[in-house]
C-alpha cells in the first residue's frame, strides 16, 4: 500500500475515495499544516549568526510519530502537500523525516481534487527537491528577523503589514471610483473610462463630473484584444464587487470548492492557462451554451506554476445571478462567467479623451482635472455577448467600493504578499484599526507610521525581498555546512539599506553558530519506530535527498 501525505485532514477522505476509483491501494495521512515551527514569541529570535533557526521544533510530536509509522509500512510515499511555497517547505520536512525509510519519495502538486486532475497530477510527479523549499524557508527567516528587530509593545512591524501601511500613506487609495461615459461621434457605442477618486479628483469634483453630459469624442484605431483569465487576487476583488464578499470569505470559499473537487487549485497567481486546461474550460463552457474558443484564452507564462483557477467537477450555472447562489457556488459561477469572456474575441477601440479638455476647462474645472480626464483610458469594446455583461449604461457614476477590495488591489499591484497570503494580510491589516472604512489613516495608523522604519514603509523593499526569496543565487547552494535558505537569507539582509541591515545583523551577531539539526535523531524519532523495524529489511539504502 502506498502512503499519500497531504496537509488538511478534511481532504483525506476525498482523496482516498478518488485514489480508490483510480485503482490505487493507498492511505492518506495529513500533516495538519506545518510539521515544524519556531516559538510564537519574538522576544528571542532563535536565529544564530549564520541564519540558522535553532529552535525550530515539531509542532505536534504525535503527528510526526504517526507519519513515520505509516511511512514504515508503505511501499511508496507520495507527498501531495499544497502546491505553493508553504507546501514545498512541508514536503521537504516530510522527506527529511522519512529519509531513513524512503530516501526518494515523490512530490505531487494537485491541480484539483477530481479524478482527471488527480490522475494528471500523479502522472506529473517529480522527486522532492530541497531547492523548492528555499523560498519558504528564507522568507520565514527574514520575516522573523524583521518582526523581532523592529516590533515593540505598542507597534507591530512586519515586512508586508508595514509596507501596506506605507502604501496607504503614499498612494492614499480611495474607496470611491469615478465611472465616466462619453458619447461617440460616429454614433456607435459610448466610450467609458474609470479612475479612483484621488488627486486631482476629490468627492466634490467627482460628483460634478458625473452630473455633466460630456460631449462626443472621436474613435481611435480598432484592435483585437484578449481578456486574461482572473488569478486568485482578481477573483477576490470581483467577488467583493459582485457578491459583497471580503477577500477572506472568498479565499475560504475557493478552498472549500477545491477540497470538494469543484474548483482547480485556487491559490494561483497566473492569468493564463495551459493548452490542455484551455480545452477543459472550452468543453465546460460550451456545455453551458457559450461558443468559446480555447485558442482565444491567454496562455501561461514561463514563470507560471499553476493555471488560473477554473471550475471542475461538473456543470456550472451561468444563467442564475451569482448573488442568488450563496458564497461557494456564487464564487464558482462568477469565475466561470469571467472565463467566458476570456474565451471570446473582442475588438477594442480607444476614444480620443483629449477632445474633452477644452470643454471641461470652459465648464470651470481646473487644468489638472481636465487633463487628467482627457488622459484616462477611454475605450469601448465590441464582440459577442457574455454573462453579466452590462448592455446599457445610463451615464457617469460615482461608485463606492469595499475598502478591503481596494487595499487588496493596491497590494497586488505593489507586489505585496502572495496568492496564499493575500486574504490573510488584508484581513489582519483591516482589523488593526490603522485605517477607517474609507482607507483614511486613523490616529493609531499615523502613530504606527511615526514609529516604523522608513525603509519598511516603502512597498518596494518588501517586494524586492519577496523577489529575492523566490530567486536564490547559485552561490546559495553547494555549501555542505549550511542550508541554502540560510545563505539566501544572509545575502538578502546584506543587500538591504543600512538602516534596516544594521539592526538585523546586530541581533543575530549575539548568537553563536549552532550545529545542523537532524530532525530524526535530534528529536528522538529514530527510536520511535525502532521496535517496529526489528526483523524488517529495508528495500532502500538510506541516503540524503539533496539536489
């Protein structure tokens, strides 16, 4: 019998049932999240001068013992933890914990929990690679050092949270969105443009603009456009606008749909799909009555690991308003609606917004406001009908958006966080009372800004650290005395501006270098299965699993 290792216990029964249908004799064991963890308190960083986490210990000893016992009896071990950076960390931890019994387990990244997706994922299995765990382990080290070095009892400092605070201070995002409409000189469809209500706009100016009948403008050159598939962040923003759901509510719904085998892997940052996936989406949407073309769908880029999320596990309701379907099915239907447009071909025509400038100045608006309106992306689209399409626009409007959706959109554009952490970061930030419901800084928010390092308030620093975590230099590998994530973290800290670098280096300089920790012998797990191993002959020679 084979052993499949996953993270969430709720997925175990679903996966076991699918594996049985596919002809596998397998047992599924859940890790219940991370197997190892650092102390919750940041009073002691527990990171030595060479970036080694010397207090990283098992979270639940019984889970580890059970995992090793099940691995001992298994013919093969397949590690199917989540297909993201955290799942890669857990996969490597599992591999090191069972290396004396199974030196070469397989890594499977589940594309979805339906029969076809599970089979395709297993067919694409690879060895477990230490290199895949470097991003997650590096990020944990750097983020812990930042929190321990700069946080104080009255101010929490974190790489992403503090950058979000700086983003609000710098960009002053608004929950008001200005939607403008101008008629076309050729008598065709109107041109539309949108903009957040930020300088040079303000609420009063925005209301004046929406109350005006703008003059006709000319059309530019027509081009064919493709609509990208929505990634997880786009889906959370759309669900906020269409279903009035918070990012966390949408994240939870997508995870439930995934575990039920009704949505592909949700935490994807891709706005494209592979050819085989495009064919699946085409078949699904054609059954729903839309003549989509797989060749019109945007392909994944070379850096994309996952396809953009898409419905699996049966038909999808494209006729009922998603608001009437409840959270889970409403999200699934909204994803499908947006994918319909992805599979259709449209022509896009710009409007010559500069023609509005003289009219607006004559109407009493400032030069800055008039030129800003003229420079907006005025555009109209022509093409096939798609579900949820707005076929008639009454005129310009001022729209109030959810604050959490606006902040999420800003975070994505600033490259803060990842698909697996976007919802968590936004929820935590909004709960801290640093901004009000209109994303205006509160007294507490201003106080935190005054006590936070200027470098960490710059979102570009956080984004650069994220980038470096995911792209370690070749020099991070090959040192037998050190782990690649330790070297990568050291290189990242060295590259930071001096006001950030010096406190981090000073903090770890106090800790003498520690020896490498062996997760089997140092925690006594070699003895935990010793009795069971008496009389057994291992078919594999124990060997380290290195790249």
